[in-house]
């Protein structure tokens, strides 16, 4: 329900100028000449319109602060659409994070099961990761040298003992063999 002040603000129309009073009966009605209306005081009318204009301008200035406050509050409050967009964005990020976490778990399981480092395994599901790990393992196995990797020559050669070292004819090689197997000479 509007207050009295609001009702006064809304129902304060500008009044149109009043026509001049009609001519008195019995006057020059028979002459046939048109009667001139009474002269309108244009200065008074201009002042009245100016006064109305100033009144409405003052009211507009009073209401500008309220309108600015209303606009600021409206800009700060989120809309349903913006909240829905934010919710959908967060759901998408959560789903992506969960998928990445599950991929990392699967990668760790496959790496542990096959013995292949996780950095060398590719794929998005467990089957493709396992296939990738097996391919890397097969490749690494095929690249193994045919000779033993240790320098002692333990790939089927005879055991080194004190007599075998002393039987070496080259004195430099014999000294090196003694140094390599010092534990035999204690």
C-alpha cells in the first residue's frame, strides 16, 4: 500500500491553462465577429512549468541514490543462471579430477605388476596400459646383451682361485688379478 507521500508524488499532474471566461450574455453576440479569448499570461505559465520541472528534477535527484543502491545490490547478487553455470563447472572439474586420480591408481597397479616404470607406460585404461607395459618389457628383454654384465666373467667361466692367478704369464695382468682378488691372499 503506498504511503501518503508516494500518493502525492504520483498524483500531481500539470494543469493545462484555463480558457478565458465566456462572454457575457447580451453582449456583442449579434455582431457576428468572433470573440477573442482573454489573453493568457505566458510569463506566469512559463514560471508555473519551470516550477513543476524543478520539482520533478529534485525528486529525480532524491531517487538517484536509491536507484544506484538498488543497481549495486542487483549487480552483487548472483543470478540463477550464473550459479548454475558455476555449479556445472565445478561438477566438470570434480569429474576430471576423479578420472585422473583413477588413471594414476591404475597406472601404479600396472607398473607394480609388470615391473615397468610408470613413466614408460601409456594408455587410458588398464588393458591398454598392460599392453604398453608388456611391449616395453619385451623390448627391454630383447635388448639384453648375450654376454654377462659383470666384469668378473661369471657367465659360465671357471672360478678364480690363487693358483689360477699365479698361472697368468703376463706380470702386469697377474698383478691386476691379484689386486682384484685381494681376499684370496689374506
